[in-house]
C-alpha cells in the first residue's frame, strides 16, 4: 500500500493570498501547501481521499494516476470543490468511479454538483459515478475499510483506516469510542493539526501529537497546516516519530512497518 500526500495545507492553502509573512513568502518548495488530500494505491486500484480545489494540479504532479474510488471526509469547500475533475478522470474509464461518503454528505454533494448526478439533457460527456454510503466497515477496491466519525464544528467528518494505516482530517478531537475502536491498531497515521494555538473546530499540532500517543501510533504525519507553522524551524518541537507532511511526500506503508 502506497500513500502520496497530494496536499498538506489548510483551507486557504499556503501561501495565503495577499499574505507577506515569512512562511508565505518563503521560496522553499515544501512550504507551498495545496489543499489537503491523499492518494492511496493498492493492488486493486487507487483511492483518492477528498477532491479539493487543487485536484487537477495535484493529479498532474502525480503523473495523472487512475482514480478508482473517492472516499470523502466531509463537504467543506477545501475538501470537495475539485469534484468536477472526476469528469476528466472518467474519460478513459469503462466502469464507474465509486464515491463513498456519509449519508448527509452525499445529499450535500448531490445538491452542490447536481449536474454530475442528474440527467440535465446535456449531450456532452457525463461521468459515471456510483455513490455509496459509508458504514463502520465496508469493502472498496478489495480492501476492508473502517471508519470513525469525528466532530468538526457543526458537522462530522469521516476518518478512514485500511490495514494499519489511518487518515483523519478536520476534527476537533477523537471521541472516546473512536479512541477505543482504533487504539493500538494503527502503525502509520496522517492526521490534521492546523496550528499551535487552539482552534474551535480543529485539532492543534499539540493536540494531534497527544492523539498519536493516545492511539499508540508508531509513525505520525501532521497535515492540513496553516501558515503559522514554519516546518523547518518547528520540526524540533515534534517527537521523533512525528513529522510534518508536505505536498508530494510518498511512502510505502509496509516499508515503514519494517
Ligand atoms: Zn479542511
Ligand atoms: Zn502567511
Ligand atoms: Zn473542514
């Protein structure tokens, strides 16, 4: 199982438009953060988690791999608004792309991108998308996928676990039942930690480090970072088994297990 970080930034991306702070004006390539998303490659196909507004650019940087399934975390713009790129990703496909989401998120997605799901009479290309509702445990691309739901402001986000790898973004905290479900069962995890200061609906960097401890995660990557985080300067604040993710970072989960 291979994971590629397609984007590691918060909702604005970094640099933030119009900002002249040290991080936003840095010329270091790993300081440029597109909106958060990952691609997981299995033998059975490729799963994309979220379709943010930078999806086209992210897929071009990844040499345009096939996407066989999309697993949505939630419907905030920075995670959903690139969904239209599914059209181009479908051109050569013979079978529909699976789109997995929570029931209320599917309703929201179908309302905002109604033309992808309804017959509008348009004569051009319309992608084949098979919507599917996530449950605590489901099968996608031949993989057993487990989920937990996490509080994020007024909504819940879906966190995904496949084997010993887990991905969670945009959450305030893991509720006790989610900790109980996944504790000691995750080797490698990508989780959001927006900045050092507390945030009303996001876990901070420090809270995410504590979460990795609570879940007994062996290798942690923190993403969905705002421009408050200076990745090089702040790396020393992280425990040895935790690092900041960056765009284009790839790892083989089974190699990290060795
Ligand atoms: Zn977000
Ligand atoms: Zn800035
Ligand atoms: Zn969000």
